[in-house]
C-alpha cells in the first residue's frame, strides 16, 4: 500500500484547512438545502471520478487505479508526483507532502477553499446536475 494511503500527519498542509477528510462540516447548512452529507457527497464524487478529474486536472494519465496529473498549485512539469486513487479518492503530492482523504479535500486544495466551502460548492454543483 502506498505511504499516502496509510497515514496523514495532522499538520501536513502548512496552515491550510484540514484536508484529512474531517467531517466536521456535516452539520453546516447551506442557505436553502439544509445540512451537507459529506459522506454521501464524497461517495457520489468518487463514483464520478473518471469524469470529474479530467475536468479539474486536464494534464493527466491513468495508471492502473491511479489518476496521475500535473499539480496546478505549483510549477509542476512532470507527471508522476501528484496522484489520486480512483478507488478510494485519497490523493497526494509526493513532491510537497500535501495529501487528502477524498475528492472534496482535493477540490478544496485545488481551489484554495476550506473543506466547508468546497463541500458547499460541490453540493451545489451536484444539485444542479440532478435537475
């Protein structure tokens, strides 16, 4: 098992929001949709990962169950160090030690949002897709 799937240090994000998949925002409310069910949201995003990740990270390749991409948050020129597991949603940038536990945390990391803000934005997108 790759190291990033085993353990995430508590302060791995250099002052950023907790990207460990902490569900502390489960009780938060959007203005019109009530509480966000982060586990359900993360599961739905994971089921759509092969469709969503190329939109978020266009420079990529797939190796077995890993989505390997360039990290747009830094000057990354070579595929390999930034990977997302397509079965679990766990992700890591081995060049910087940034990592997270689901696609909500990945979206937060890529957009510079808190977990709560990312969940709200993704929940709104999910609601728009459902009709």
